[in-house]
C-alpha cells in the first residue's frame, strides 16, 4: 500500500506568524522524503485560514527543492479558476524543476467565494473545469495547440515547457459527487477520493467508480486511487478520540463556520446523519486510535473498499510523528 500526506496549511485562530505554518509544513515534507512516503499532496485554497496556500505550484517548487524522492502532488489545482494555458505551463515547469516528480490532481472547487472573487460564475465552473483539463492535457502532448471551446479559444500556440514525464505526469480528478465520479470514469481518469466522505460513502463511491469505468470500457486494475482520510493518533484510545474531536470541531468551524461568506456552499448540504457535524466526523470519517488500532482500520479498508493508496491528513503534530514513526513502517 502506498502512503501519502494531504498537506494543509492551516492557520487556526491566526495564532503565531503565518510563516511558521509554512516552515513546519516543509519540515514535515523533508521527513516524508526520508521516511519512504510516496507523495505529499498540496491543498489549494483561497480566502480562508483553513489552509493558506493559494499556489500549490509555487509551494511545490520549494517542496521539490527540499526533497529527492518524494513525489509532489496537487490535491488539487483548482482548474476552473485558471486560464488553462497558464496552468499547463506552471505544472509542466514544476515537473521539470522537480526532476519529473509531479502527480497532477485537478478539481473544480466548490466555494462560491472563490468563484466570485475570480470572476467565474459558479454555474459555469464545471464546464470551465472540464475544458481546462482538456486544454492542459493537449498542451502537454501536442507540439502546437489550437482550441475552440465555450470558454477558451486560441490558435496555434506552442506551450512551453513540456513536462519532463512523458507523455505527461500521472493525472487524477477530484471526484466527490456522483456526477464528478461518472464524468471521470467516462473519460478513463483516475480519481482522488475526498477526506469528508464517511467510510460507508467511500465504499459506495469506490464501487460506483469501478462500475462506471467498466461501462466506459476501462478497468480500475493497476490504478492508484488515493483515498484522503483525516487521521488522529495518540498513545491511548481516549487521547486519540480527544484529538479527533478537537480536530473535527476546528474543521467544521474553520471550513464552514459563520465567519465565512461561503459558509453555505462549503457545508455542501450534508445531513451528517442527523448528528452534530463534529460528532459525525469523529464517528464516521476520521481514522483515530493508537497506531496499532489505526493500522487495523486501514487493513480493514483495504479489504472492504480495495484501498491501495492512503492519503493521510494528520490532525496534530503528534499524529504526524506517530504516522511517520509507527504507522508508515507497518504499511
């Protein structure tokens, strides 16, 4: 099983200087490189302290400079917010500068505050995303590119540099909704599975993806399908549960709290099984417990949903330490 880390750049309560957030993240990334992790996946967000990383490509260059083997993933490049030619250039440049270590994850996004600030009508975001993905892939593989779409048009453009990996870096699409899963499967794309789905929902989505791939004439055999999971580890079960509860409440407040103008879009109309949202995360979403117990949970997921790639989002510094020292060696 491959193990990666979904790296957020959270600034809870704006405590401490923001530059410390980046410094600590880069220290983690260096540990990942030494510890045999497959990849760090950098999360792009805008206009929220939930994760202050508006450019995963810029930060990816710095991460690549600090590492030698670790792959540099984007989870995700919010493709609907970019001009696709610029996006193709930036990711290709990162691939060249990293020595061919890019994993490109692309997503539409869902926060209306981001769409509105960047002048992207939310109702157009899905179409813009899909056009952008098509343009990026063609820009990487065609010597000169002409394109006439609904949102982007250009003629006879040579996009440079081309990626170091040929024909292009491995590609994943973020797929949370059934519509996104169906579209990705219909095109034969591999998918990134989100950290907010419950364990039951993960299984349902994974089975749907496999079925839709087969309908389109593709197979899931041999694919890496990273599954993002919030993780809380501690020396005791009780302490881990406390970390999970604290992390869940922070996530709910920071990600969809009343201080955010995009609160409604970020809540995504979830029912949370009728529970308090934070308790839902603890009960149904977050992997938590001692290192040995979490390894057992991961092993069970391997059997239940064909888990082959776990993308961990640690909820504390202690969780990351235990993940690197005690969980990673067992996987």
